[in-house]
């Protein structure tokens, strides 16, 4: 149900991390709407302490999810994986025998550092 509502197209989003901690997420988010607790809870009618606690939680989840995706995607090995995929596609007849032309023109190469493109 959550995946349908978010419509992320199966691409990563922070919702994966929030779903893994749904009770804590909902509790901390609800606390943000509570009235301020005391004079040390800053100004305004709502609790700034609760908002800061939720913000810490949210950023921790974001960092955890970025770390997870980095380990999953392994960007330092991306070029090698793309080359292996292209070689397999050539063997199956799905790509012409010279994928180098595709590689040079790809938007992925354009966004990679120059040192990585010359390897």
C-alpha cells in the first residue's frame, strides 16, 4: 500500500527506511504536534524539542539508507558492471559488436569524472 501511494517506481526513497522503523517514525512525528513542554522547549505553541528529536531520527534514517544503497549499487564498480552487461548483451545478439560507441555517448559517462572515463 505504501509503495503504491509513493509511486517511486521501485527506485530508492527514504520511505524504505521509515517503513523499517514505522512505530518510532509515527511516534516521533506525532510528538511534533504536542504543545511545548516547558520554557526550555523554545518559543511557539508546539514542541521544538520533539521536532529536533524527529529531525535527528529522520537524518539518521537517511544516512542509513544512503549507506545501504551505496553498498548495494557499489558505484566504484559501476563501470565494470556496465561493461560486463554490455559484453553479455553482445554475446546474446542484443547489442552490436562495438558497444564502445554507446559507452562514449552515454549520459553516465558524461557525469563520471574524466579519470574514470579514460580507464
